């Protein structure tokens, strides 16, 4: 029970990595708000975890909408009376080259993946401070530090999120709030299954990606959940402003060697 009596918000918690984080946090005794734009999936995840006896609560929220974010934080405080942990996980993949991407696509990607974490952090921080301090965890990506072609909007959003992590860590350190980011590699989620599905041979692409991983498999949402648990708990009390790679060594390799 490493998060006993802690209150956490996980954006994009209805499915994929977010659901993995919600599950790990709830098992460790946290009260967890699932803040997601997908009501059907959010309610299903809420039901599933409540059936296991966990304290979770779904609130519909589009993280790119300032009014939604304010209302979601307010409802969290009304329900649980405190806030200690924010996980900025909600994100979308916009995989287009710099010449293919339209301005609208680029802006939408930044709105969800970068402005969303900004808004959620901005409105959560006063409550985390009032609750005695806590931890903000941004789910960035390996794309924050290394890139491939055809991903300009996504790469820019995740690079920006890594920089926002450092800047925010400096701003709130004296409020006893730590801010870190996790950079996942290939994690088996609906988003990644969508990437496989868009290739002419989805199963072949999955096997090829698996073979290329140093550890021989894709990551699971709970692999990221346990990294988030470490950053959320007091076990990481001397860590702030850092990036934690959950990527099976992907960024450790010189691919073109
Ligand atoms: N899966 C991977 O391999 C991988 C790798 C690196 C980083 N990431 C990052 O991890 C995060 C989660 O990815 P995933 O693979 O679980 O994605 P996913 O698409 O499987 O799930 C994303 C969740 O976020 C929600 N969401 C989307 N837009 C939202 C919005 N505007 N407001 C609130 N909720 C919204 C969706 O409804 C969904 O529940 C993303 O930030 C993604 O960029 C994923």
C-alpha cells in the first residue's frame, strides 16, 4: 500500500497506459480519478476496478479544454478533499512529416499532448501544494529525445513536454512538488494496435517490432504503471526534473552503427 490515502488524477486513464497506471495506483491504496474524453471507456474502466473493490471515479474531461480541466480538478477536490498526484498521460499520435502535416493537425497534437499537461498542472498545483505536496508525472515518449521521420507534430509535442517537465520542476520545487516524465518505448495499447492495423500486414509488423526490442517483447501498460508508482511514491523523494526511460533499452542503442 505505497500510495495509501493518496489522491491521484490520471488523464487518459480509460484505456492503454493510463488504465495500467490507474490499476497499479488503486492496488497500492490510492483514490484515483480517471479523467478521460471517452465516456464509454472511462465508465467501463471505473466499473471494472470498482468491482475489484478499488476506489476510482470517472470524470469526463478533454484536457485541451480549459473549462473541462478546471471543472475536473474541482470535482476531484469536492469528492476526495485533497490532491497529491497528477499523471499527465492523455495523448494522441499524429504521425505526419513536416511537409504533410497541416497546421490544424499540428495544433491539435500540441493542444492535447502539451497544452493539456500545462493546463492540468496549472490548475492542480495549488491543490497539491495545499495538500502538503506531491508528484506530477508527465508521460512523454522516446520521441522526446530521438526521432524517426514522419512524426513531426508528435515529436514536437513530446520534446516540449520534456522541457515543460524540467521548467515546472524548478518552479514548484519549494512547494514540495516533484515533476518528472516517463519516456515509454513500444507499449501494447490501443494506440499501438492502431499503428499495426494501419500497416498492410499487422501481425507481421507486430512480430518485427517485437524482434527489434532488446528484451524481445512490447511493454505492458503496467510496466509503465510501476515506473509511475515509483515516481508517485516517497521512494523517489530526491528525484525531480528527470526523464525515466521505460523503453527496453531502445534509446541506449546506436541504430545506424
Ligand atoms: N503506447 C506506446 O507505445 C506509447 C509510447 C510512448 C508514449 N506513449 C504516450 O503514452 C500516453 C498514452 O498512450 P496510449 O498508448 O495508452 O494511448 P491510447 O490511445 O491507447 O489511450 C489514450 C487515452 O487518452 C484518452 N484521450 C485522448 N485524447 C484525450 C483528451 N483530449 N482528453 C482526455 N483524454 C484523452 C483516450 O480516450 C484514451 O483513453 C500518450 O501520451 C502517448 O503519447 C505511448
